C-alpha cells in the first residue's frame, strides 16, 4: 500500500487543481479550484478549445458572467471525473461585500443547475473575512453549501463554525511560509517539521476544537508545501492536495499513521470560544500572520482574476 492509499484510510483525499485531466490517476473524492488554478489551466494548450468554445458561446455578455461560466465549465468537467464535490470560488474582489458575494454565489449555483448538476455537488468558495462568513451563513440557510478559504487563524475557524458553514480550508503551507520568513536564518527546518510545523499546529487546534464541541463544519487542510505536512494531518476530515504532492504520496510506501483523532478530541479539556463581529475583528487584528496572509491572499486571487479576464478578452 502506498502513502496515498494509506492516507485514504484516515482522510478524504481531495485534488487541488483546475487541470481535470490529471484527476483520474489519483482517484480523489472531491476537487477544489481557485482563480490561480483556473488561470494556470487555461494557459495550457490542451484547454484552449474549452476556453475558446466557452468565450465564443457567451461573447458579448458581461465579463463577470463569462468568468463564472468558464469556472462552471471547468467545474462540470471535474465533476464528470470524480464522484464527489467541486469547490468553485467567488470573485475575491467581493470579499468585503456580503450581498454581492451572496448574489454571485447564487448565480454560480444556477449555472451549475442549468448544466444538470445537483446543488449538493458544489461548494462555493468564499474568503473567510467577516463579510464572507456572513455571506456563507446566508447561503447555508438557503441550502447552498460553502467552503471558507484563505483561513489562517483560530478566530476565523470559530466564526465559520458559528455560521454553520459546510467546510473550511485552513491553509497549512502559507502559515508555514510566514513563520519561516519571520525566523529568517534562525529557522530550523528539521525541528519545525511534521507535528511542530506551525501550519500543522493551526489545523490540529481547529480540528480538536470542532470535534470537542460538536461543530459539524468539515475541516479540510489545504495549501501544502511538502508531504510531511500532509502525513502530520492524517485523520483530518479532508485534505486537498496538489497533483505534484499526490504523485509523491503515490510513489512512496513509507508508513502513515493517524495523527488527528476525533474521538480523542471529544474528551479534551478545551475552553469554549465564541466571537461577535467586534471580537472577531479584534482577534484577527491581533494575529499578524493571519491578517497579513488573508490580505495577501485576497490581493493575489484578485490579480489572477484580472489576468483571467485579459485572457478571455484575447481569446
């Protein structure tokens, strides 16, 4: 049994890619996309016909609609390859606008439904700002399920749990990146690996809190930099993994043991925590890493969405 097969005994494996041609070899249950992954995919020659046909079909429509139709086209292709769900992201430029996020999410779901895809097979990805979490709360109340992304802190996770969102994607690798950069030359890669990795520790804390207090929201570790981070989170509800790391797992037969245990978490002595808007904003502000990485992530996704618009205009 290779590491990928072993990992699937403890955790639902999700593919983090817009390149749906890569999916079959890894047999993930779900898949996640984001503007950066779709941008990367549409620039590959093998996806030129899909891009051209989508743009030509909806030529003359508003750009935001064409973008959504392209995202849904990729999502539909992905869903034809996997048995589970696909995550499709709302424009990051709406991250601080609750009503606009809700409207855009509803349109994405309508586009999927027009393609004959059931609502339960789609997760709407939204940045875990206060406004994004409120949008997710409203969408969940309407039966539209959400994946709260760009999540770097415990406070974001707690607020998502309170909002009863379907799933959160805490970013392991980007947390690791921040702490490594801060440490500079003093960073000890070996000492900070595995269970000591700050990104791994963040996800473990969230997972244990959710299981201890019966929060139904699924925890899906994301944004991995190496296989060690993945193995250190075996037992997490889901892990979304880039194809390059999925390939590394499939090529290794090193042992994999459960690292996160929901049953053990239920008996932990942990404090109950809740946040209102003011408390959320203050706690997030106090976390320099999460504040910086959330802002950086929104900016990066917004830039990639603009680049995607430029490719569409040129198509």
